[in-house]
């Protein structure tokens, strides 16, 4: 009932920036949380950031001060501004939408941070 599509991944230099976008569509009619997770090969999926419908945010410690999550409720869109990128940020970044007790996931967008 909900579709999630990410975009904006790519290659960045250490210290560089990328801006990821997540657009949700379909049957969204109540409060929902949008968030970002990431997963590198061989690693567990890791929480990165989330933002509730009222704008409250949470970040994992490793990205605090570097990443910023935002949203536009009218557009059902969330962004992840990623600054001061480090090689350890390399991963597939997945957008999550939590609505009516269900989690919906996008296909992921690859972020590579390398010199």
C-alpha cells in the first residue's frame, strides 16, 4: 500500500557531501515516521536517522553533526543531507516509512566515499 523510492546516492570524496531523497507514495493517511538506514556488505543494517511527522529527529551518534534529516509532509518526502563524509559512511542507504504499525522500505541507493 506504500511505495518508497530513494535517490541521490553516488560517489563522494572524503569530506564531501551528498543529499539523498526519499519519496513515499500510496496509501498514506495518518502520522508516519520517515527514516534512513544503511547497510554495508557483510554488516547488519544500521539505523542512521529518523524524523517524525511533527519534525522530531533522532540520529545515530556516528553521524551527529554531519548528517541532517528533513521532511515535507505535503510531498511525503524526506531528505538526508550528508556532509563531512567519511569512508566508513560507504553503504547502501535505505529509506524507511513507518505507518499504521507497518514498515515500508525503498530499494536502496548506493553511497561510496573514497579518494
